[in-house]
């Protein structure tokens, strides 16, 4: 199910420029008909924009509203006047009941000359009104009330946060989020700088979008016409997988249910457009800046911990390309720039997949790439940017990236990312990649849980990697379980980084880092045997691993085959590194130069302190 990329302007520009990997919300045309809502026939749907002159005065909003405004989308010329808007038990009020003199948009059916039977009445949002805001972020603090009413603190980046006020009119779609969750907020900027929220929802999937696989031979337009959807993009055309949009704000899950039960003559499966990202439990976790000295990167004990032969002579990854599907790579980093082959930026839809600033994910892909570069020094790195600076992206973009990378010649795919949702489109993409011979390596996640994370948990198609510390104990943050295949060092790993102070080296912790060790080892094995099937390579990684039972008695069977053992995996005799001689102090004191001040350390403070 490979993908053929157009040689001209890629069609991904249309939707990727709007999505920006997890923060785009698309405003589209088309209305999904719910049971109980007035049925819409072609030409019958109307929209009335105007000012409320009178309301029914009921607590539910049911009754007659008087609205002076302009009626449109009724198959005739726009007509202005005073209309009676009838609200029934099925009428939705997405942002609460409007007040008299407020501007509103009413959608429904014109049942008489000046009477509109409404299925939705909401406050009108002006695109030119700077007070109307929408943003995505991380819940830093929330009110103690179970209904969520009160003051919220939402972290947008390492240095920016918003104070959000929720009142009785605030809608909490899919429940009230908890501290640590990603959320999407819509509201109005108040005079004191706070945001009065109309809506707060968990940011687990893109609003108004569904991903659908159609049966062979079914054109996407047929489903679009049946369900009044908008086709955004044909994601994997050879598999007949497409991205559709709907207009209604609360209908995504209901639509998926309808598609999989009532449209089985057209649909193989349907799912939400899930959002995932880097698996670090806190996107603003602290990393330690190490400056421009590369010695701590090259000589760190983690490479001895996985028994990487020193020096590497028999194999060095020559001729093997590793796709780093992540936040991009700092293309001008001195350690990496000669190693990078052309990739693609699927966030900005261009050929410059640079690691971009602006959020807690900045530098993540660069750090991962540096570990792979040290493990397999002669391999090449293919940056494929699928995550924004916050480290967030869509499952189907990752799926496309996997297939794109394989079609461009990548033999190893590093996925230091994931989420809790079993995405069918991502499942099929990694399975296809494995069938083509590529080895896919993914992070197990950092939530300290045994709940499966995806794509790591796709058995037989992906090598799932968890993290251990320098003493070979499971890292306190690392996920575990029977779905994990292997472990590698993931605590305080020094690698390449880019930050406000430039290019250098820094330590970071996470299963992301552990995953990169395994991808580097896979590149070495690929050089040894370019034709080795992905499944066999994965089996060898597990069977040659070093047991971790003695240091992890509480996790028997939950850390896969054990710790990555590179020498055993490659069948290479280990050599004992020659100890570095201790220099003899000079009897005459040597004048010391004035030390250069250390560069300022980037303030990547955690939003939530988890654990003891």
C-alpha cells in the first residue's frame, strides 16, 4: 500500500498548513444530520445572522426568539428582516443561551416566511474581533470544583501561559480535563487579560474530522454525499484511506459510530483523527544544557552499558538510512549536518524539516538523532518532521510519514513518539513498512503505566522500547508490560541539542532516548545483512538482549527480552576499552585562564511534578 508522491506541488499543502500537526482547527461546510434533528434536504438549510431582540425567557432556551438580521443559504437571495426563531428540545446552544442584544447565528429550516425552526443557536464569532481567541495547551492548574467552574492556568510554551476563567456557560466537551492533559480552549479575551472560556475540551483528537477507510472501488465522493461531509485529503490513496470533515462541533464520535454501523456497504473502518506526540510525561521536563563540549556525548557510559563495540570497526551503519520521524533535526548542527539526507517537513509542507523553536518539544528530534549518529556513525539521517514545537501531531500524518520514508529508501524508522489511541491508519502503515523490510522502532512512553501505547504496542510490526537507568533498573517514569520488546538507557542521556543559546549538547531523559539506541543498533545490523527481514531482526534484538530480572524483580516479563546488547546482537567480540591514564600533576602551578561564563540554561520547568 505504498504512496506515490506528486513531483509537483504536494496536495498536503492544503490541509497541513491549516493543521500545523496538532493545533489547527478547520472551519468547513456541511452539516451532519442527527436523529431527532429536523431533516435537512438540499436547499432547505438556512443560516440567520443577527441581533437578539427578545428571548423566550426559559432556562432551556425552548420557545420563540426574535432576531433581526439577514437570512442566507436558503437557495434564494439573502433577505433581511425580523425573524421568529423556534427552539425545540433538539435545538443546541453550543456556547450557552444568548442574551438580548447579543449577535447570534441560528441554523435550521425555514418553515414559514419569517419563521426559522432552529437546530442550533450560538453567539456569532467575528473573525475580525481580536477578543476571540483559540489555543491549545497543557493544564497546569485547574479549579477544585468537579464541574470545572473557576480559574485555570493553561501552559502554552516554556514561557507563555494563559489564565482561563470557566463559568456556568462554559462547555466541557467530553468531561472536565485533569491537570496534565492537553486541552483546546475557545473564548473571549477580557479587559484584565484573562480568557472567558466558551469551550474547554481534551485535545486528544482534531475537532470536526474523521479518518475513513473505504471499501475497494468506492470513491470518497460517494460517502461525502451520503453523509454531507467534506473531503479534506486522500491520505493513503492506494489503501482508499481519506480524511473527511464535518461542521458540527459535537458529532465526531457519533459520526464514527454511524459510519461503522450504518455504512458498512461503503466503509471498512472509521476513526477519529487522533493527536499524539513525544512520549515524555511532561512536555516541559527539565533537560540539562551541556554547552559545546562533545566529550560527554561521545564518551558517556550509556554506550558501554549497551555493549557497543569500541572502537566500531566491523560495521558502522554504512549505506543505511534511518528516518527520524519527530520534531525535525537541527540541520546546521555541526555534529549532524554532514549526516543528513533530504527529508520532508509535513507540518509546514516543505523540504526544510528543521527543528523549530517555540515549545517544549524543541530540540527533541535533534537529541534523538544525535544518539543514532553516535551508535551508527556512518549511517545517514532522514529528518521527517511530523510534530510541532510542542511535540504534538496527528496519527495519520505519522502514518503518511512512515510510508513516505520507506518509499524514499529508509531502512530503519525511529518513532520516539506515541499516544494511548489505537489508530487503524497508523497500524496499517507500520505493518506495511515492516512488509517492505523496514524495521520500525517506537518508544513505550513515560507514564509509568502498563497500558499499551501506540504505535509501540503494534506487535510483529514494531519494536517497543522502554528505558532503564545507569544501574539497569527500570526508569521510574518508563512504561512497561507484556507488549514491550526491549530496554535501553533512557536516564540523563547526553546528545545533540539546539536551544536559545545555539548548538551544543545536553542531557535528556525518556523512552525517546532509549528508542534511539535501538534504532542505531538496527542500522548496524542492516549493514551486516541488508536483506534481513524486519521480523527476524526484531527477534534477534530480543533474543540477544541481556536479562534484567535481577535488577527488576517487580517487572518480570514486563521489560521484553531485556537490555539491548549490541555486541551480542551483531555477533562481534567485545573489546575492553583502554583506561584513560591519569595525568601526573605538574610540580609548578600552571596559571589558569579566566573561566568563560556558562551559557544561560533554558528554563524548561515541569508543569506538573509527578512522583516523589
